[in-house]
């Protein structure tokens, strides 16, 4: 006679697997886990909830959160809100209500902020990057020396080896002709050439005027739009004394003029001759692209050392220029080999390629070099690029989530592929808005969180990769998300913040100790688990499934657990199944009052203090089945906090036979 036997699923630590036959997935895996973490190894723990921390002036998407740490240690909490009727707006979110710092120049959906030389540097798409001082004065970067050209834009930026780097600096590569004006003064050696900084027809709109404003006039330049006026130096008698070289040397005194034009002496002129007044005259000859010769979607540039306002022309390179691809993010990675000093490299991504950069412009030890990584996995979402210490650089690629460890580039998301790309069962993420995806590395527990859109630009599906267990679960929050940011301030635990897409809130996650356990700002967390199917001895042979016992921890009396078991094989239109709802009879807290721990050596509660406390026991919930089938698939769901520590099926195998016959 067959004997009842137990089939135990006690270790659930390997997360979701939707890409493998359910009968072949690992013994520690499940079909799909929603709103669970693997932080208690081998168990399933419902994720922490959200706590609202501050409210924006309106409900537009909050697309960037950042804490600007000033040189004196004070902190300004920044936020960028996506433009609607206006361009993006930069706020101080540390005041109530938020204080507007400034309106940026575009409606870029992926702005970014970092801190360098005591300033917050802000990129906002294809416009000149910004700098924010500790006094909260916002302005564009400028190129102080006359030898360079400030980038006209930047989709991505980074700090590397004391230099400020920008990548993908214009929509198209510069290949046009720069508009120019050559003066025709009768005075020998006075003529100059004034040339538009940016190639293309736009330079033809620039006008130059040399104005004689009367006696005792000092030199100055005024700019209104594209109209540039040089106010010429005169003596007390009203005689012009400014030379051609003086015109060239004077251009840097006006950042507005310097952004538009550069100047050189005309051939055959040494610059000693005195210029004359000249009516407004247009530059001419500009044609083709409007991008700078030093910029484009494949352009990588860096500032001078420790100076974001100095941009030497030599600090620029095109990486596989005009290959149909664009720069799409960058990160730093440190290579350490035995007996060799660690070397920090910069990894540059395009959509379909990755490059490893060693050194900096002009360096010889190590020599500056850029080499393509042996992989066709680039990056399709630049704000998903994150460095996880001890693991490497993670990002969303054209094949899924990839991990680059400095040598190998490995795909790590095969188990959740149907949820990324979709199939006949699951809807994939919305690739029309794939660039909006964002990610963060969470320190406690160690996770890589990837937020993705499913329908439209709002981020509603979260892929959670446990860096220790190397396993995936799926998270869903009660509100749509526009951005995620880990805030790391001195002498504080890291904060993980979410910016709402359409509710105007900044919310903190992973703070159960602060009251975020079980709810998203008061909305109970909905969780579900579809566990690995069980059979005895194989999924082709019949067995009698008597019951299942679910072991639960950290649940409350009255909490309801809904369950369903589907049995195979299908012999009618409706497969055999059992379902029900169980009400938890008692509180099963994380700790109960017991003696034995005391106040030392563990400190305060739950391990010390007062009467002492200790870890609680669990509750075992029995699910009555009583059906015959070849396999059984358990799905459980509920709301609020809970920990699942395993499930056990009691099964009696049947004699070998044909479970169903079709003729």
C-alpha cells in the first residue's frame, strides 16, 4: 500500500523563474513572486512600504532628486520637475512649500545632477550644462579661456580622475561650415575675422557692430540675442584707439559673445592697426549642420582638471562617429589585479555597444585609450547604469539586464525575460518609453531595483535583483514612479527615495523601522506567490494530494490569506482546483516577551532592554486539498506584512498508469 509522503519547499531563496518549464526550474525557485524580498535567506518577506516625505507644488512628474552637499557641510535638497507649459524647473525641496530656484532651458526627461568643486552640476539634454553655487545661484557653464568651447549640451555626465566628462553633446555631429565676417578697414594691420562658434546656417543670423560712442569711452561688448556690439575705446578727443588685436583679446570679456563667436587676425594683418566704426553686419557663409565641430551624439569631452568652466579643444574625441548609434550613459569601474595598483576605468555605453576607457586625455601613465568591450550588449536606458561594489556595472541592455565585471559582460535576467519582452502570457515593458527606465542599488538589503514602464512613460513594474542570492522578484507600488534615487549623506543611513509620476509626492522606501511595514502610505501592500509545482513521483503520474501546510511568520490575527491550487492534467474545459481563504487566528509578531537576552550584550529591543524579548514562533496554516492529479500548483496571496517560511504537501503516489486517454 502506498504511504503518504511529504514534499517540502522550505528554501525559497532563488526567486522567480518564468523562462523555464515549471517542472524543470530549480528546487529553490518559484514561478513568480510579487512584492516579496529574499532578505531573510530562504524565506519570502513582503517588501517594506512607502512613507511620504514631502509634497511638490503640483502633480507633474518629479524626474530627479538629489542632495547637494555644500563645502561647509550644509545640504540643499534638490528636485527637478518635468516641464509642462514651461521647461523643467529646479526646486529646493527642503522648504515648505518648495522654493523655485530656476527654470531650465528644455523639457529634457532625463536630467542629472552631480557635485564637483563645490558646485552642483546639472545636465538637461541638448543645452549647455548648468552650475549651482552654494548660494543657489544658477547659471550655465562658461568657457573662461579663449582656447576652448563649452559643450552646447550633454545627455550624460560623470566625474573621472578629477575631470568633468560629458557624453552625447549634440543631436547631430558637426559637419557644416561656420559663418564668418572679415572686416575691410582701410587701416593696415587692423582687420580681423570673426567666426561663429557653431557651424551651420544659424551663424548667418549673428550681426557685428563696431560702435563709436563718443569721447572717453571704455571698451565693452553688449549682446542682444545674436546682435553683438563692440563699443570701441576712444580718448578724450573722441579718437578711436582700439586695435584689431584689442578686438580679439576683448571677446572673452563677454561670456555671451564668447558663446557665439571666436576671432582671429585676418591674413596679412598683425593686429596693431586701429579699427574703425562699422554698421551692423551679418556673418555669412554658414551652411549644413548646426552642431559644433566638437560635438555630436558620439562626442566625448572633458573639462580641464578640477575646472568645469574650462574646455580645452584637445579634450574631445568621437567614438565610432556616425555609426547610427548614440552615446547612452557611462560609469566608472576599478580594475584590481594581484600585484598591480588598482586602475579606475570609465565605461561608455551606446545602445548596442560598450567601450572601456583607460586614462584621460593626454595621459601617458596609463596611456589614454578607448577599446570596445567584446559584447553587443550596450545600454537602452542610461539611468539604469549602476555600479554594485563586488559585482560590477549593471544596466538594462538590448537583451535584458546585463552585468559587466571588467572582463565579461553577462546577461543575468533570463529568468524574467517574459516580463521584459513579453510573450503569449505576459505583457512586456513599453519599449516606446524604454529610455525612461531607472534603477538604483539599495544597500540594505543589497538589491538592484529596476523601475520600468508598462503602458506609457510612468514606471509601474519593478524588477528586484537580490545581489547576494542572485535571484529576481517583482515589485509593484501603489503609485506610479518617475524617478528613484539613493541619497547618501554623511553620518546618515542611506535613504532610497521615489519621485511620483502624477501624485506630487517624494516617498521613502525600505524604512520598515520608521513605520512603513505593510502599507504604501496607508494602502495595504498586495502580495502574491505562485510556487513551484509539486508531483509524486513525476508530473506525468497520478497522486492523491491530501493537504498543504503553509508556514507563516510576522502576521496578524484576522489577516486573510487567499489560496488556490490547480491540479493537472486538464481533462475537461475546467481543470480541477481547490481554493479558499484562511483567517490568521493569532498574532505572530517578530518578537515575543521572553527572558534570556537581557540588556547586554545585544543592546535595546528586540534583543535586550527591559523584560527581554526573543524571536517568535510561526503559525502553520493547513489547506485541505483531497484531490487526485499529476501535479499541484499552489498560489497564495494577501495584503499587509507577512513572511512565508515554506510549504509542505502531503501526497500519496498512485500506481503507474495513464492519467488520461484521448482517442
